[in-house]
């Protein structure tokens, strides 16, 4: 898709099996020698790393997203196009949770689940930048049959702006 091309993108639906992993803050590793931190120019030498569990989840999401993109004919949209990303996270029922309960209202937090998905979509080259995601629904569900994430990516609609709003709504893409 060339810059300025406003054709409607196909909807991309991605199914990612496995326990959804939430965004984890990068860990810190301090370099040590003889039980003391290494110093350089008066500063402790350290590095950051992404936890293994997070790397595995990002890779799984990226791989499943690329498979779905090939099947659907998805082309990564330009950075200028606003996107809507809906995520349904399915978790197995924990012991003690009533059969009538369909919502997972305990940790992990939904915003951290969303961050992990958006980072994986950028790393997997499905979207150019997570900043272009302007809309989306995030749900945490209890599912007795399946655990994983269902991700739906579409072009965002123009927002309904309140009366008196100064900016103009973005035009909806045309075929």
C-alpha cells in the first residue's frame, strides 16, 4: 500500500493459542565482579533485557499474525492510517471461580495485556507503529475450552466528535 492510498484494508483476525502474557517491564542486569558491581566513569555497568516469557509470547503473536496476514492478504498500513485493534483474552477458569462468571477480573491488568500485543504486532511487522492504534476494545474472558488471544485489526472509523469540537474528523478511507 503506497503512501496516500486510502483503499480499505481487509480485516485481520489473529488467533494466538496459549496463556496470554502481560507486558513485563524490562529487567535490569548489573554486571558484577568478585561480588561487587562493575563501575565505569563512576557509574554502575548495567543492561536491560526482556524476560524470556515475554519474548516467547511476542514471538508466538508475531508468527500467528504473519500467518493470518498471508492468508487474508493483509498489507501493513502506512503510519498515517489510524487503526482499531480489538483484543479478547481468554483464560482458563481458576479454582473457586463460579461457573456463571464469564469475566476475568483479577490480574493481569488489561492495559498490560494490550501493550504486549501491540509490541508484538510492531515487532512482527504487522503494524508500523503502536501509536497509530487509536481505538480498540480489550476484554478478559474466562473460557473453559480454550486459552489464548483473539486479535482483530481494522482501519479506525472517524470519531463522533462532541458539538463545538474545533478539529475536523479524519476522512473515512474509500475503496
